[in-house]
C-alpha cells in the first residue's frame, strides 16, 4: 500500500476536489472534456461509484466502478483509472484496483471487466498482477456523430 494514501468512494466533492479531477482528466484522455455536472452526477448514480485516492486530502488518483444487472448476473466494469503523473510508481493504482475488487466481491458482482490499450504495457502488467486475465475478444465501439 502506498504510504499516506486513502481510498474511498466519493460521497461529496468540494470545488477544490473538482479542480483536482479536472487536472487528472487530461492525463486519462486527451479528447474528453471536463464537465463538473457529469462528475457530480456520479455521486448520485445508483449503479456507479467514483473511487478517489487522496494524499493529505488532495485527490491524486481515481477510478469508476460501473455496475449493470444483466441476464447472466450483475457485472461490473472498471473505467477511467488514472493516477496523477507526479505520484505514479508508488502503488496508488494497485491500491485503487484492490479496493474496487474488494467492493465488487462484497457486492456479489459475477464479473468485473477492465479494458486498456495494448500500448499501455505497464498498466496491463499491473492489471494482470491483481488478477485480471486477458480475454480473446475484440472490443468494438459505436460513437454517434456529433451534430
């Protein structure tokens, strides 16, 4: 575990927290735009939780657990895993993942998925080291054209 890091499910976010999340977002995706209302909506979403990693109160990492009831059982998906570049290499991502895995087991999720680009070799090694297994599958995405 990373020293001085606490992991929790966000139940409220201050304006300062939102600024810290806004700083993390470009480290996750160059194309996604920060939307405070969207982030705050996670706090009330019945089937999604925002996990935050804090050091001295400052958000230095985050990940989302999204859950869905399917015919085959409740499935979970870990999305938007990011740790601030200034704190990488200290085990924060591992701590986030282990906390989410424990919570998903507590909730009785039958499956927990996570996707990552093949070029993110160190992230893939981390995911495998906490128990994720590469699947022989293709991930397909449909993105409607914006008007």
